[in-house]
C-alpha cells in the first residue's frame, strides 16, 4: 500500500518535502520538491566515512565555533557535524540528519534552517547575507549586521508599519533575469519578550526559540504579526546600521572596495566559508552589487547613530534610466524626509520605539534619488 507523500514547506525559495514535525512557521509548498529532509537512525554512508579528513575543523584554534564541529566531503555528500549532537548529510536533492543526543532534538530545525541550508545554498551558487530584510514597493531593503546589531529591530519596525517581511536573519541572493534578487526565508521572526509585548499585546501563545533562551518565535502573516512576502524580490538597498553617541544620522555611499568588503564580512557563516576556501565563489555575485551603485543620501534628527549605506538597483532598472551617473547622484546632505514626501510612491513613517524610520522609493527610473531613508 502506497503511503501519502510527505508535506512540502517553503524556505529560502526551496520546496522541502519532509515528514519531520517542524515547529517553525512555514509557508505551504506546492509541486515537485527541490529537496527532501528526513531524520534517520544511522549514517547513510558506507562504513569508514567519518575517517575522512575534515575540510573545516572547529577544534582548530583559528576556526572556533560553538556547536559546529567539522565539515567534510565524502564522494558527492557534504557532511556537517555538530559536535556529538547531530550529523547532517547534504546531497543535491536530499538532506538527512542523524541525531546522536536526544537532548539536542530542538536543535534540528535551528541547524537545518541556519547553518545547513546556508551551506547547501552556497554549494549551489547562492551566497547568503546576514541580514534582516523587508519588501517595500516591490523591492527588498536589507539591514546587514551581526547579532545584536539592530537589524531585526529595524525590520520589525518596518513590518509594523506595513512593509512585508522577506527574511529575518538570512538573505540568499542570486541573479535572475539579469537582476539581483533576494529569496524569501520563512514567515517567522524572533522577538525579545518586551518587543513582543509591545507589538502584540501578549506573549502567552509564543514559544521560545530554544530552551534557555528568552527570545520568542513570532509567526508572520495571517494569524500572526504583519505580512510575509513569499516571492523573491529585486534588491533595492542594503544598509549597515552603526551606533554612536552623536545626535545626527548620516548615510554615505560605500565605495566599491569597501562595499565588497562589507558584503563578504556580513556573509552568513563568513568565518566558516573562509576556512572552507569558498570565499572566491561569492565575489562574482557580490561584485555585481557594487559595480553600478546609485548614491543614497539620508539625514536624521534624533538620538541614535551614524549609519553608512549603499543602494543598488537591478541592472534593467539602471540601464533604463536616461540620466547619467553624475546626474543620478544626489547631494550628500539632502533632506530625504522631504524627498520621501514628494516621491510618487513612498513608505510613510514607521514608529520604532523612540525613533522613526522613513524609507522612500521613487517609482520613475529618471528620478534623481533612487532610494532614501531617514532615522530619527
């Protein structure tokens, strides 16, 4: 008797078929899956596979890691080992997990939708940025930062104001039809309890991200908070939030070399990828980001930080513009709040605690300022 096919969920633009009872919030997938995922009792490789020298070893003092132990390649399979807790086996169309320690069962999803799928995407030519990303007027706005750098808080504020979430922590990027696009992650964010209380009014129905953590999993979309964008979106702008004690905020475009360096530095698992020698394969994608940047200007009044940013647009959009590069460059200290009010299509004010975030998008490629944002 033939059993029913396993459920299919969507994550990072992939359809994943699995009988595993995921607790994360996912959009329902359709059609033929790109990947299957299952938890198995024993390693699906011949005996002796674990004697293969690792390509990455976290025991090396130069490449420390909290739970990630090693990465090795056995024939056509990439094996990701999490200390004595679990092993993941990656093929082009399948990922399998062997859980060694039941006490880490909660880690299966965290590792799968974090380290493991990031490595799978990198293997298939899709670098992943450490960014929280929203969609405004059809374009993705990403905030790049390390943990506790404020990226999720900025994205949360924009979702509260009507933008759609694209990705909370990981942004896979690729070239599609001559454009640079960001793939949708999955409809979930992680809030601190006070953030959830302020935005949702209660935390009673929310689960913790993992045991021992106070962060909470918040579903995005129907029955949850805000809206989620399931489709990939062209990259409109990437921002690097930086904090200091000054009373003004300024946005300056990053020069080519600096922009390329920051993109590499803010890759998800940057240190692991460098140790694996995978960094060069990302440069052809990152180089496309920085090859034709349009200038982004921003001015701020308030109590936070100086921020640097750069703005990039899809190749088709920049080619369609009748203006020259010089005429597209706005004045460095232009008041972007005014530009936002006059733009044909604008994202209005979004409250974020003490501050306000404004992101304005021009709908015409001939407009002088492609994007601008104001923090105040």
